[in-house]
C-alpha cells in the first residue's frame, strides 16, 4: 500500500473535503482527488461518495478511516519516542477509557491526579460502552478503564477490579422548577418532569426500585447515556436530574440549580479496571490513591 495515498485520504476525510485538505497539505484538490482515486483502485472499493455538493465516506471509507487513525497515531508516537531517545525528557503515556455511563465531572475528578505527577504525562482518553472498553483493555490498547460497575466474572478478560469509592445521590432542579415542588422529598417528585440515566447505568435499576418503594410516579421526559447531556437539559429546567452527592457543591456552583433532596438508599460505585492485579502504573496509582483518600474518602 502507498501510505502517501492513505495519508491524503486520511487528511481529506478529517477535513471534510478536498478543498480544505488541499489547503492543509499545500497541494491542489485535483492532485488529492487523483491520489485518493489510486488508493481506491488498490483497495478495489470506493472510499467517498458524492452527496449534493459534499463528499461522504462510504462504508469502506469509514472502515479505512478507522485503520488510518491508528496508523498515523502510531506514527506520531514513533516520532515522539525516537526524539525522546535522543535527549528529550521521557513522556509517560497513559491510555484510559471512561464508560459513557460515568458522570463526566466525576470522571474528571478521578483522572485529574494523573496529570499531577513529577514526570510529563500524555493522557489519551476515550469514551465508550463498558464491554467495548474491556475489549480494548484486553488487547493492551488501554491501561485503565473507569466504570460505574465492576467487571463481571462472566466476561472472558484477564483484568482486575479496583474499587475507587462510592457516593450517595442528590437531586437537582432549577429554582423555577423547584418552586413547583409542593410536598416533602421524595414524594414531591411524583408528576414532576424527570431526567434519568440510561438503561446501561448501574444506578438505573436502583432508581426504578426506589420509585416503586416510595410510591413515586414521575413523568420521565428524557433518558441519557451521557450524564453531561442530561445535566445540560437539567440546567435549562427541562426536568429534575440526579448527580452523585460528591459533586453537589460543584453542581450548585456551575449550573445555578438547587438541591431538592438526597437519598442514602441510592448509591453509585466507581471502579478502576486494569490488567494489573497489583497496581504499578504511576498514573493508576495516583488515581486510586486520590479517589480513596480525597474524593470518596
């Protein structure tokens, strides 16, 4: 394979078209189109298709882009490693995956200590479904996975759960929405618009059982796998939403909402999953120590 052709395809796909890619690569759109056409001939598949005045990736193009991302990311890492080997200060690479059900503010608080080491750190963070991240961990493409549940023993991945801590849950609403709550908490939630975590979140089943136990019938207006998106809707008054209590002060300060109640019955746990039984990676040590001693301690 001609990697120059692949690089032209990669830049064009990232830029969204040959005009912008040509400006970045200091070449003409005609040259780019010709080089991409040669790559398509080599692969025997069309990588782009026209959609009106724009170019869209075909299914084969999306597949090729995924591989090109890995190839040129590794190329950049190779260049960095070689430069460091000739006198530059070594940089510790830390690759971490965050399960999409984990509250993003909590994820930041958990990961931030990794950047406070005495050595330079390059953190590469990705987000995804927990099982998919475990697959990446098994292939040594990740050093750590942060999740709101432990890895099940039924999953055939040689990895270990490291508990980070647990938090009870608090409920928040804008002042205008909070003013509509007429009864004491939690009965006041009945009939109110609610924003809740998606079905994959570990706290979701707890919440549904809690509603039943307390005879609460809320009006569910949104379900979100992404906690940050749920909070964005909540801060606009679209519904009452739930956040781990460890983030209560930050939630009040950032989003202009009120805490309308707390529940000791609802508990969210957080885990670090790594291939190490005994943690030795400096970034993972910093994360676990800070979580257990400060955030959840």
